């Protein structure tokens, strides 16, 4: 009996599946790889499109050819394929659906979830992938430049609120301005962060309500291109008018931490080393990370960065736990940040490509803080 | 030992989790429900936002409180919670990650995937859910009305191509016009279909290339609202100029099938009955469903409709296999279509709410076919 790789997922939800087959769908389908054959089993509804869009080397087959049942489930089809192809064991991704795995096991098929990652090669980008990711990043840059323009055009009312086109300028409006650029550029905006003031003190808060002069405005923009499925990731923080001294100092510390981290990144370096160097620099500048008596965190309490590709967060993780040296070929974000409920948050995020002699910065947009 | 419900997923990927907790994240977190307590276990990064956004009745706890490990996995945290809370069995959704399930089982915890659906009550919408879904539908209607306006403004060149703003009008441009309205309205466009001609003969083809006068243009628009997570779903087919007689006849057959289906829908009806009635009507009008010698299908070869809520496709399915009678409270699409490679495709999709005396049509937009 043979062992085969098996994925059952939608091409949109599973980056592994899209990586393997090149075919993206809203609905789930089946991918099977044997030593000498790789195939996808799709429904009648997807068959013609699958034949057009699949990667080279993939056979496109009808799922109904593997079962005689009138109403087959995915488990039925996978079982039929196992019998027809002489497969006794399936190697599956760790997030493979338990319900299907239990059905296959009950029918005598071994199902072994991959402990680590399913396609380790996804971590190391081909030149085609670098182009696709850079394309998405350029679109994010275009959106942030547009946002900078809009903030530049804002006036400030006597309550220190920004005003744009005779209305109070809010996080909601800023996010919409950004998302419209992403959509016009052929990307899917999936949760753009445009947060200011106290909201920005919470790194994953998307932002709501009026934006005020003097408070940092965090824009974290991560378009997924509709055609390729690849992501870009970019964060810039700006302030309209004059920030408080502590905010200015925090911004400088974050920028220097970003520069230091990018100068350290190279094949052979251990991610935890880079994370700690950035953290130490910001702590020496007076911005300490701590857990407060109410249980909340302040300072720098997220990872320094992460891989980006067909997933917005993928390997490698650039955090204090990362002990596996970089190899070269990764595309990762470098995104130090500081968050204090007293004044808000600051984050600056570049993307870099790890190349033989270090880290090539893919991000080109300005990191100027103050918008007059 | 107790039995508990367990979900480990991201609130964006798992409609069950969002339904249970009200809290949406890009990253995964843990939900546990005992007979008398329901809780979510989140990271430091999500804690503050979770406390703001969770549903009533949910306890928000820190995942680090359930393990002493420095680098806990989700399986470690779930195991820690099982021990602390005296849980011997977890009931999980069928798509629960196999890798985590195997870890829990190896530690002596029973893990039982739910055979059917995890929250059967999701099928029956509360009035608040009806409002949220209708809101998304209204936005889809606004986008299609805008698209109709744009198509109305197009001219036709001597190759029968539509022209807009001095450029050839393409599926890509039409999709962008639709997606910009969705984005401006606070929704995520996730794969708008704007297909014409031969592309429209493949129901899931999103469309590409120039659009010609006289050929049917299928617009399938399904925004997901960023704030609520609920979807709307709308399809309209239009033609610029004069269609061929067969296309006109097909359009009329699809519209009559839609009307017949909506008149049959009510509590107690079996979905297969409605699907077959729509299929029969179109067949009697001369539009037969068949598999051709090359293996491709033509006619009406997808389901008549599906539930819509926190997922774009959810229970109940309205197809020839559906034998469970409707109960009332469902929101479903009614979307007959006809597809022939000779002339393209036509689909018309409404949303209806199953109420005690029948089906209340939620969709209000015109179904006029011809745009001069």
C-alpha cells in the first residue's frame, strides 16, 4: 500500500492547497500527491476552471469518478481514491478536518497529521513569489501615501479633532480611504488598521471614532491580491501637528529598533537574537515592556516580525522564541512597536527579503512621522 | 469528568466561533463551553479587545493562565484547561484541526467531532441577524445599481465591444466598479463575479476580458460586512443592447423558475421539491441539463440555493438532494441559472426569509434584463 499526501480544503482558506495546485476556490476540493502523480479531484462546477488555472504537473480529475455513491461526502471520495489508487496511508496538514480523518481511519486508512509544516519550501520564496509579494507591497504603499495626503489636507477644529471635507475625520473614514485604493488596485482589504489615540495602544484594535491632532495614527495595511493570492504588509505611524515629547521619543526608538533589526538580519542569524536586540534598544531608550497590576501589557509585547507569502502570517516567526537560524530566501516583516495606554501606540513595519549578504528592504515608502 | 464544547480557530475563519463568542480575530483562539460556563482563552495581544467585543455571557480569560509552559501550543493550553476544569471529553466541530485532536487524545482526553453541524440554531435567524444580512444585501444592490449605470453609459464600438471612458470595458473594470461600492460601504469584496460571454457559461468563472454588446453579463455580488461578519448575496444578469432570441428565452425561463421557486418556499416544503420544480420549468422551456460527450455540463447544474449568514454558503442547501423540510426562520438564496457554451450563462439570485406563510423576498432590486 502506498502513502500519499492529502489536502481537503478550499484554495482560498488553505495556502498549502493553493501552493500545491495553483487553483483557488471558495468551496473545498481534494488534492492527492503520490510519488509519481499529483492530482486534484474537483466537482463538475469547478472542473472547467480548474483545467485552465491549475499548476503544471497537476492532473485535474472529476470527484465523481472515484465513487458510485449518489451523495458522496469528501470522506467518501477520498476513500474511493485510496482504494482505486492503492493508498494505505495519507499524510495530511495539521489542520486537516478531524471529522474526515476519523471517517478514513474507521475505514482502515492511516491518517498522519504533519507535525510541523506541510510544505517547508513555502518559507523560501522563488523570484516569481518575490515579485508577487512586492507587487502587493507597492499597492499598500500607494494606499498609505494616499492616506498621508488626506491627513495632510485635514484641518484641526477647536476640539483638536481633524476635519476633512467639512466632517470630523474618523478612523472609519481613514480606513475607507485606504481600502478604496486597495480595492481599485485589485486587492482584497481584509482588516486594515487605522487606529489613533487610546485605540492604537491595543495593537490589533482596528480603530474607531474621531482622530485628534497630536496623537499617533497607526496604519497597518495588508492587501491580498485577488489574482495571485499573495499578501503585502506595511505599517506606518503618523501624527498630524506636533506630538508630545514622549511620543516623539517613542517614535525615534521604534525607528532605530527597526534599523538595528534590519541591519542584523542575514542568513545564519537566530530570530530571538534580533527580537531581543530591538527590545533592548527600546528599553534602553526608556520604553520598558511590562505587565501592569491590572494584567494588561505595555511596551513591546508582540513578535518583531513574521513571514509573508500566501498567508499574511506564516513561517518564520521573528520573536523571542525563535531559535532556528534563518537560511536565506525568506520574506519577513520587521515591525517593532510601543504601546502605552497613556498616549497610544506606534508601530513601523517594513518587509525584507533575506539574501546572501543580509536583508534587502523591499519597503520603499517614507517613514516621516509628522504631517503638518 | 465533564464534557465540554471546544473550538480552536480564528473568529474570521470560523463562523461557529464568531457565532459563539462574538469576537473576531485573524489569529486563532480557544472557546470552551461547559454546562454552566462559556469562556474564551485569548493571548495578551487580543485580551483587551476581547473584553470589549465579546458576547454577553462569555468569560474572557488569558490563555497563559492555563499552562506553565513557556511556549505553549493550542493543544497545551486546551489540555491545561481540561485538567483545571475537570473536562474528560471535548465535543468539537467536524473541521477541528486533526493535529490538535491527536495531541489531546494521546493525553487521554476524548475528542468527538460533531457529525452534523455544530450550532444547528445558526440555520434559524434572529431578527437582529435578519437586519444584518439585509443590510449587506442592500449594499450589494447598491453596487449592482451602480454597475447598471456604468453599463448604461457605455458605448459600443465597431467590434461590438463596450467602451467606457474611452477604454474597452472589461470584466476586470466592471468588477472594480462593483468592489469599490462594496468597500466604500464597509464590506469586504471577496471574489465578485463579473463575467460575460463564454466565461459566464462557467458559473464560478469570475470573468476576464472585453465585454460585448448582446452577450449576457452575470454579476454575482456577495459582500461580507466588516463590522458584523454577515454576508449578503445577489446575482443579476444584464445585456447591453439586443440579445439573441435564445438568450432572451433563457432569461425568461430563469426568471419564471425564480418566481415559481419563491412561490413554493414555505415551512414544511422539502428543498429537493423546489429544486426539481425550477429545473423542470426550465427543461420544459427547452433548456435541458445534460452532460456532453466531452464531459462538460450544460443547463442547470448547480443547487437552486443555500443558506446565508456568517458564512456565504451555509445550511440549508436548496438542491436536488435536500430531503429535510424547511422549518421557518431560514434565510436562503434562490438562484436558478442556465449555462451553455454556445452563448454564455444567465443567473438570477434573490434572498428570501422563510416566514410562517411562505417566503418573504428580501431582495428589492430590479430584474430588468436589457440595458439600452
